[in-house]
């Protein structure tokens, strides 16, 4: 089998053009974690099931363990590291996950929040059922999802300008 | 899990892609959404030496109507199928099926062309294409040819697609206005393939079924067109007796294997349930 040379890929990650020499078989998750040292997106199953590796790619949620970095050449990627504002203040989703105990061990959280981010871009006022359907590709082994759904519902209300209190039951 | 080594190609046109595939020979494969191929490469069930990425080719995306036909570009994603106003109006069964394929992330990335070209009996869209009597446009070095979905599938992962060819378009006649439809699938969990699934399209007029088409997913090496099951409905009021006969006819042609989804007897029995439910729901939607 041939040993194909490395190629240079340039991907806009969290607002900055980042490039590195990679093999064509380098997965996007490895480009992010190993070349860019962005260890927010996690590697869970590596089989496209758990969603821990979810990032936003050109306005879609994708599992970065199932995409070659070369496929993302020239694209815009947002990871959990890109969610907080420049001054460090948390994104409403991050704040809501903390406030409503939307995490326990935290392993699924970066994927869960980046997925929820895109869900709320597409549907700013989801029902609980729509939230559950929307995060069906993200597995959490700790929380039982109840508080994750609550956190996303709360963040949606904050983002729509309603006071945060109403979201809590 | 890291896939084996390969050389990556990113053509800008169908012509360029077809030429690359022809020049590189059997060790080259098209790459669409990658959501069947990359998992298979990680497991070394596929070890292509060259990948020809169709992702940057303009004109392979989109849903449009052309006369009485609906045309789907091969690189249209499942998420785009779900968003299509044209399909919502003319062929909502595609959306009902897309909705039960995997999860949001997989649907943003997986394409309709990859789903039907893959040849995995677990894929949901091929059964639908049999039900709708779709035709696939295959583009190769010598130009285009059309193959009916009903002739396309030969065995698990074996299809009429020749090395060097790309599936560029899917087309089917829009089902009659007022038709009833349903796609019923039993899966163990989100992200699982069907234990068994059934696609039904039927038309009712004056209280009787004037036409029906039924296809089955993941109960044989290929998707199955259930001709006798559909016949059992035509010219009946689609009452309990007719539905029963259709379910029995569907089970009779099925040939599932025992796997992690259950033993043969169970999967056949589930198939019967899927067919019954799909017919009942299609009937309730017919106008
Ligand atoms: C967790 C998970 C769950 C899933 N569950 C389901 C499910 O329930 N039902 C279901 O139907 N699918 C399911 N899938 C598969 C998914 O729908 C894939 O996206 C689809 O099977 C393949 O489409 P793709 O665009 O990803 O193609 P790829 O993976 O890129 O390609 C698949 C194969 O088709 C060939 N190919 C692709 N496009 C073309 C073309 N235009 N012309 C010629 N050859 C082509 C490739 O060379 C390759 O051999 C699941 C996938 C995952 C990861
Ligand atoms: S690591 Fe990508 S889906 Fe689990
Ligand atoms: S918080 Fe532990 S997996 Fe979700």
C-alpha cells in the first residue's frame, strides 16, 4: 500500500485560521486535540454513537470522530472552547448547565453543549420533546438527562430574554 | 480507532471525479458523507487506497421537481431531506423515514446517494426507493445510464453500480395527490438499524384501495418489494382481513438472519407488526 504524503489543512477554529500538516486519514477530532491542543471535544466511543466529540462545522453539528480533517479544509469549526465570550463570561448554555446540574462527571458535556448550541440556533423555543429528539445523538451515562433537558430549556429562555428563574421548577 | 492509509482526492466536477475513479481503478472509492464508509474503514472492513471526495462538487445537491418527477441530488443530506418543503408536500414518506435514521449529527452528514449506493440491507432509504419505484442515474466514463431501484440491489453490499461509476441522481414520479403513506421501523434504540421496517404507499378511491406499493427493510440480503402484499390490498376496503393477508404475504418473502436484533422468528413476527401498522396508518392518511 502506498504511504501518502501529509497535506496541509487550514480550518477556521473558534474564529482563527489554524493549519497543520496531517495525513489524509487524520480524523477531525485528532486534528483538534493533537495538532491544536483543543481537548474540549472528547473521544468516547470512536464509533459515531456517543456524541462526546461533537463540534459545530459550518452551521451543522458533526461527530468529529467520523470526519477526516481534510474534508473540513476551509470550513468554520466551533468547539466548546469557542463558546464563552471574549471576556470569559460563560455562554448561557454553559451557565445553565452549571446552574441546573446538567452534568456530573462532565465527559459528555462539551459535546452536549455544542450540540444544544446548534439546536437552539435552529429552534430557539424547543419543547422538551424537541430537546430530547435534538440531543438523541449525545449519550450521557451519569445524569439521566433530566437536568440536561432542564438546562437547555433554561438557556433557551435566557437567550430569548426571559428571566432565568422561570425555567427552574 | 484510526482508518488505514489512503490518498485523498477532491475533484470539483462529476467529470473529474469519474475520470479519477477510472484512472485509479478498483482500489478507489467515492466518499460522500462518510458515515458508513469511515466506520467501516476504522474496522478495516473497507481499506480503499484512494478516496474521491464528492463533497465539493457543485450541482449534486438539492431536491427539485421536474415535470411529474421528483429529483434528489445524490449529495443531499438527510437533514436537507427533512427540511425540504417540496418533499413535505409531495412525498412526506421520505421525511418520515429520514427522521428515524440515526441521530441529528449523522443526518447532517449522511447523504441520500450514499444511503442508497451503500448496499447495506440495514439502510432505510433503499426500501423506500423500491416502494416509490425510483430510478438511479449512474454516471461513468461513457456517460449516464438509468437503473431502476427495483433492479439495483443484488446481495448485501453488491449492487449494479460498477467501479468507476457515481450515482448522481435519484428520480421518482411524485405519488398521486391524496395518497396515504407510512414508514414503520422498529429499532432497539436511537442509532440502531431496523429489526424490521416497512414502507407503504397507497391510494383510496370510493372507499376502496385503487393502488398500493409495499417494500421491506432489513429482513433479507437486499430490500424487498412485497408485490403480493400490495396485491392483497388492491380492490379491498383495506379492512382487517386484507391487512392480515398483506402481512402474511410480506412475512412469506422475508428471509432475515438471527443476529443481535433477535432470532429469525422474532424478526419475522416484528415485520408482520410493522406491515400492519404501516398499512393502517397509510390508510388513515389517504384522502
Ligand atoms: C450511528 C449510526 C447509525 C446509523 N443508522 C442508520 C439507520 O438507522 N438507517 C440508515 O439507513 N442508515 C444509518 N446509518 C448510515 C448513514 O445513514 C450513512 O450516512 C449512509 O449509510 C451512507 O451515506 P454517506 O453519505 O455517509 O456515504 P459514505 O459513507 O460516504 O459512503 C457509503 C458507500 O457508498 C459509496 N457512495 C457514496 N456516495 C456514492 C455515490 N454518490 N455514488 C456512488 N457510490 C457512492 C461509498 O463509496 C461507500 O462505499 C447510520 C450511521 C451511523 C454512523
Ligand atoms: S467519539 Fe465520536 S461519537 Fe463517540
Ligand atoms: S455527565 Fe457524565 S456522561 Fe454525562
